[in-house]
C-alpha cells in the first residue's frame, strides 16, 4: 500500500521539530498594516425559506389588520369530514352509515386490472 511521504510519521515529526516561541501578551503581537474586512455575504442556493402568515387565533399570530376569517371561532376537527355522508368527526373508513357489505363490495371493485389485452379470456 502506497502512502505519500507527506502523510508519514517522519514528515509529521519534521513539521513540529523546530522551536515555536509562545506569545505571552497582546502587546507582543505584530502590527498588521492591511485592514481586515469581513467576507461578503452571498445568497444561499435554492428557494429561500419563508414562514407562513399565521392567523390571529394561532399562537404568535399577527395582531395587525387581517382579513376577517370565519374559522376563528370554530375549533379544527381532528378527524376531518367524511367523504360519504359529509359529517364531521369521522372518515369514510369509520362511517356508521356505510354497511360492511358495501365496504367489501367497494374493495372488490378496486382490485388491480388485468394487464392482458381486452380480447383476452383467460379469467
């Protein structure tokens, strides 16, 4: 296995072989003639992240003039609205208005279609 000479132990020892004088106080620092400037800030790549505008009823929402919203007084439902009966508090899977037979029938019709040609009669 080949390792470059710069990565060898001998090269490491040679690097720190000389005497490095410690600087005891700030008054011993050399005076630098050039003025140091902070680096210029560049734009980051990609779309900038934006925080959405929060409604008044949300935590940290703005108190400035906003559109009146009819959702301020209504608490948000944890289950949403049912797609079958359009009632709040449950979804289509847990709807009490659909019988088990209807659910089974709907699942049977959702099975994947055959990839054969329409004229194929092997089923």
